[in-house]
């Protein structure tokens, strides 16, 4: 797998650029921190070489100057909004984030509950945090936001919000997810600081879209695919083009809100420090791409994976037809289709041969391994075993788990646990392989190959169980699935599929 991104250069240039922005504004910089701070797997997939915790490591270089403010919307607390990737509510994620930051030596100064209008659940959450010794502030719903600038930038607008007390020159405003009100928190603090005679600035750190690569570059198209549910659109920044005669890329929400932001800056300071949305950003990722073709190919694969994910969610009833159509349009713009993902045709061909569900995996060196459904193993479980044997240099006919070892597990599942499916799933076959490895050197050799599956591509001819999905994720295998059930089953959940 080719490296396309210079991570060490990124850590140095990004922290230096943020330091420059702090110095530009003198006493205080409020940095709106978009995206995921320490588990940015999207960036690591489309920019091979980017480490998922790169932004966290970069911030740690500024740890003596930085404090973190975590924003969470009262509306999201009220409706128990869940992070799709982790399956936990936003309020639980606030506590998870705080613990993670503390463990990394970063100072979390406070939590701010935004869009607060007396919601009982938000008030209870505030009390819970305060009992833990955490400073909590409230920012209120402002009528006419964001268009009524004179009212917003007044004592009745931002002036009614709690003033967040900070003690360090860099205040990083982050959140569990989008729509939490990070920008409004930053702007409210600018107004509050200005009233107190403190000079403060605002900047935005968002990895995507990357402003200094082409609009239709696959990396930027992959970002549109990732945010298809939000209907974000990458576009040329018209303000930057007019001010500097330079073409840069931004996205529609920042371009649409910029006139309002500009008016707010002018009302607070008398003039705006920025001439365009691009000016507000501090992202240096585009300058750290070292192999453009590697990043393009990685991004094309990401778009196809996003397409399959949208088809899966359409099957589950959790996304719309328009989202699928948008990603199809992005695939057309990138000049790709599903057959550009080698494991797709391999899995479908194997399924056609066996007349049963099948799966395919592409190893790092390009070799493709397949797995079929049998009486003992599901297709995904068989695929994992075949891939591990291939990596270990073992003959595929060799049993690293004997049928006699599998039979008791099947009996446990069907006789005592009530499962209708006797075949082993991926987690069960790995446990069986681990047990066999204690006495069989071949099984141990196969088990030792597991780390080599990291980053490999998989496709299955049918939807797999949630257990198999999670197992692929745990192994850092990038898997896609045909959006159809095995045997036209309408039930999809645990290990029953």
C-alpha cells in the first residue's frame, strides 16, 4: 500500500501554522475544531500515511498553550442523539472525550451546553457534570440566528450567554459531532471578550475539503461522499477569488454563512480580519500530500465504499434515495464504478460458482483470496481462515481448526443458545483458532498473521451479521457488502443472519 501523505511534515507545519495564527491575534485565539480529533479514520483512508490520531498529536505539541472547550447541543441531549460510528449518545461521548483528552495530557477547561432553552435533560446533564467537578456553561437559543446580526451581536444576543472563563491563549472548541454549535460558541466568546477589553481571534480547523487542491480532486469528492447525508457541496470560494484572484476550495455552508460572519466581525471589531472563508482556515493537509496518485486511488476506493454503505443503509431504511443518487453522481465525476473495486467482482463470481454467499479479500500485495459458505463456516469466517493460511504459507487444504473442534461450538450455538444457524461467525472461528494455536504450530502461525490484514479490502455477496461487521472493523479491514439479505430474510440484527 503506497504512502501518499507525509505525516511528520504535517505535525510540524500544522502546529507552526496554528502558532502563527495565535500570534496574529495577540492574547487569545478561539479555534473551531471540526471533524474527529483522535480517531479520524476517514482522513487516514483517503490520505494514506495520515495517522488517525494526527490531529491529537499535533495539538499535544501546543498542550502548554491550549485548553479544550467541549460543546454539546441541548437539543441533541434531549433527543438522545447517537454517534453512528460508536453507538453511544452525545452526552456519553462528552465524558468519553474528556477522559481521552485527560489521558493525553490535554487540559479540558469546561463544557458548554448550546441551544439551551430549559430542556430538563440538559439541566440534569449539567448537574451531573458539576457534581464531577466540571465547569458547565449555557448558551441560549438566539431568535433570528444567524441572519439578524444587530440583535445577535448585542447584549440581548451573545451578551445573554454565559461567559466561558478560559486561562490559556488557545481555546480549542470541539464537539461530539456536527450541529453542536462550535462556531456560535467561538463568536459568542469573541463578543464577550471584546466587552471585557480582551483582543481575541477566531480560526477554523477543518481537514476537508482541502482548500489548495482541485475542486474535483478525488480527495475532495470523497469528502462530499462522506457528508452526502448532510448535503454538503464543495465549491470554489467566490470571496477568495474576488479578493486575491486565487482559486481555492471550500464548502457551501461556510460560503453561505461568510457574509453573516463578516458582518459579525465588523460589528464586534469595527472591521473583519478575513476576506474569505478560506482565510479563516488553518488546514495544512494539502501541503503534506507527497504522492498525489496514491491519494487519488485511495479516495476513489473510499467513494465506492461510501456508495455501498449508503445502499446498505437504504436497505435498512436509514438513508434516502437522494443520498444514494448523490454518491452515484460523485462516482461519475470521479470516473469510477463498483467494478473498480477488485474484491467486488471476485466475491460475486465466487457466489455464482457456489450458488451460495461468498466473500473476497485483497491482500496488501494485490492477491485476492475468496471464501465460500459451508456447513461449518459462514463465508466471512471461511475468508478469514483462507487469508490467514495464505499469509502463513500453509496449504488451503490443511485444517488449522479441526472439524471436531468446530462441532462442540455448533452444538453450543444450536442446542443451548437457540441459534438456527450452526455455521461459525468470524469471532467464533478466531476463538477456535486461538484455542488450536495452543497445541498446533500451524494454527499459531496462521493466528500470528492477523496484523497483516489491517487495511485490507473485503466484499461479500450478501449482507453479513452485525457480529461479522464489527469483527472486520476491529481488525481494521475495510469491508463492503452487497445490499441484499441471504435467503430474502427480513430480519437483520445479531448472529442470526
